C-alpha cells in the first residue's frame, strides 16, 4: 500500500509514527491456495482520495505481493460499509489480529507486572478487558483527531461505550515484518464485538473504526474489521411482532 501512495500527499505518513488512515484485510476466502486461485482483498480508509490513489496504482501496475505470495489484480471495486442507522444492532469481528499494547506508565494502574524499561506490554487475557477497552478508545480518539471532522465529538467525548459486549475468540503470537529486514513477534487477539448504534455520533465512531481499523499497526493489516451481523430498527420491530404472534 505504501508503494501505491509513494509520491502522493500521503507518502509522509509512512514513518510518522501516527495512525496511517487506512487498513487492509487478509486475502480471502482463507483457505489453502494454488496457482490460479482467485482471492479478494479489502482496503479501507475514511479518505476517498487515498483509496483512489491505491486503486489507480493497482490498475496501472497490477502486480501485488502479500508476504511471499504474488497476486495479479484483475479488478478494483468500491464498497461503502456502514454499521447502520441509530437503533441498529449488530456484530463486528476482527478480520485480522488486533494489536493492543499497554504503555509502561499505565501498567501499575491496571495491576500489570512490567519488566522494566520503556517497552509497552502486549495485552493478554489475564489483563482483563479494562485496559483493552481504554487503549482502543484512546487509539480511536487519535484517529478521530487526525481523520474526522474536528468540530464533532470524538469517542471519549460522548457518553456510552463503543461496544455493548466483547467475546474473545483467541490470542496468538506471530512474527511480523515491521520494516524491511526487521521482524518482531507480536501478541495479537481476535474478537467479536456487539453494538447498538445510539445516535449519529456513535455511528460515525463505529464507521471510523471500520475505515481505519482498531488498535495499532493498521498499515500492516492489523485491526481490520468486518460487520458480520446487522439488524435495523424496523427489522427488530418485525421480529418482536413475530414473537408475539
């Protein structure tokens, strides 16, 4: 993706240390592949111009390498995912691993043992969901400041939680190439999040998470989200009537 943005107004985000403003999925469907198989790849961003630059580059140079896997891009299509209008209930799942790190200066507050130094601690199940939720909200606040309308309230400026419930699917450790020639082992987690859209602000915040990804290292494809279930308010009313009948 950075190759596609090279020479554009977005190029300076590469080594800025700030959220990049985009995230990508893994190739899917996720099963064993052989030469000639077709796969899809999703790239999300709140910035349509950024996506236009990526699409133009892929169409001009359709060679796409993901790790050791070479692909040839056949087509580019635009999508507009949305968590739904206020009153909508749904489920969001992490399509890729979620990276959440607890800064050393907050470990005491959460009762987390820190080995010393200035290294952040990877979130793990024994740390409980409190630090996870707070770090996710702080990270989304930063993305809101960078990529959303600054006159509108961010996630921490409004009452209510981002998600109604959390279901941990698994945690796992993987080697990740963070820059050319540098590999680190990250502890990641996969989640299922339930939500009910309270109002237009909450809808914006959830859609921003879809566009930018949750957690850290989104430019590596971490934190990509999928809406896996969605029930609109009118559909909820019909369900209730069916139950009474």
